[in-house]
C-alpha cells in the first residue's frame, strides 16, 4: 500500500519527475519546508529560484520566466500567494495572458483551516472567491494526493495562469488514481445515492463522505468531489444534478462570497434545475480560537454533526411533502 502523502508532497513529486524530462519547467518559491522541495532545488539548481518572503516579486519573476517560454510553478503559503500579491496576479498574469500566452501555475499550501494552530493570518477562507474574480485563471482544488498529483499533468498541457489550493495536512486517499477522462470532467462521483447530493471540494469532500456514511440509514446520499472550479464539464454535472431534489454545496471557505456555493447556484439557474440548494460553509467572520480542525469546524458550523442535521432536516422534509 502506498504511503499517505500531503497533497504538497504528491504534487511536488510529480513536478520533480516532469522536470527530469522537460527542461522548460522552472520552479520559483517563496517558502521552504518540504524534503521534495529541497530535492527539486538540489537536482535542478539552474531552474530553481527562492525569492524569499516576497510574494509580489514571486509573481513578477514567474511571469517574466513564462514570457521567455518556461512553464513555471510558483510555490507559497495559500493566503500569501493569493492576497498579498493580488494586483500582480491581476496585471502580470490575468491581464498579460490576454496579450501573450503564458503558463504560470501557482501552488498555494494551507487552504481553509489547514494551519489550525496559526490562526486567521495563515488560514485561508477567501481564496476561491478572489481567484474566481480574475478572468483567464483556472482554479483547482484537489481533495487528496492522487488528484493533486494528476493536476500537474493538466497544468503542463494547458496554458494560462492557474491556482492550485492544497491542504497542508496529509489526508486519506479517496481514490487509487484519477483517470484522464475524470480529470477532464473536473469532478468525480465518489458515492452514489438518490435522496440528496453533496457537492464538495478539498478537505470538505472528506467531510461529505463521512456525512453520507453517518446520516440516517433512511437517506441515501450521493457525493461528488469537484476539483476543477473553473472549467469543469458543466453539462455533465448539471445532468447529474437534475436527478436530485436537494443539493448541498460544502466548502471550507466563506459562503456568499463567490465560492463553491456561487458556482453551484449559477449552474442551477442557468440550467433551470428544479431543486433546493443549501450552501454549507463558513459565515464571513474571523475567529481567533485555536484547536483541532474538528473543534474549529464545530465553532463555525461546518462539522459533521451540524451538516448531518441540516441534510436530514431538508431531505426528510422533502420526503414528507412528496
């Protein structure tokens, strides 16, 4: 059995393999802290730059390298690579790609509450909404080591700026591998069901699986992991959604701020899907309590038990009315 890896290590391992055979891949970082990152630096010193704690310059250098023909991976902590340098993302990547074809892939580690003991400065609840506001950006949100690693191949195949939001903690694998057709779809059905649909991303996909297992045995829930939040197969996903009267979107980020809930709401509206949609996420506010991830989730209402209560209430109400 393969070792459970943090998304970062699985993704960087694939980047290292690709750099071994492709001399046009360049790696730029504003952070250390990974043996795989040290291996990339050691084995490819001429295609590795550490800019220090200077995320704005990280984007400037990455965009320049891309304009010279390199496929660039840029690595930093998630809130810093999205918020500290937002204007650089807008001008040097989103705007630039309208004029010149570039390939810059931002790796943000620490999505959601990954850095549980570091507080709101290092936690990241806003990144999905921020990146979705930038035209020409692709947004990837894997849920395990296999989806994270597979997205490297997609990054190298397609041009344009991209943001990969990774969990900082090792998470149990949710699949053995990600098929190429599934990678193209941008989502995967992890559990079939008929009474309700849970659409989740990142860490919350793990919560969705547990909710589906622990909910009342009278309810059979379908779970979808959506890992491409920009160019997923909308027709295929909407066709699935039309089979469910109750749909729940789950995200470890702020609700009603342009995140996964906005993606699903827009799809429901544009495809004329007749259903009830319950967005589940973090109410927009900052908390300073420290604790385990389960404890922090309970404080903001995205823990398993709270979600189970919401799902059972809505699905049972529909059953009683039909």
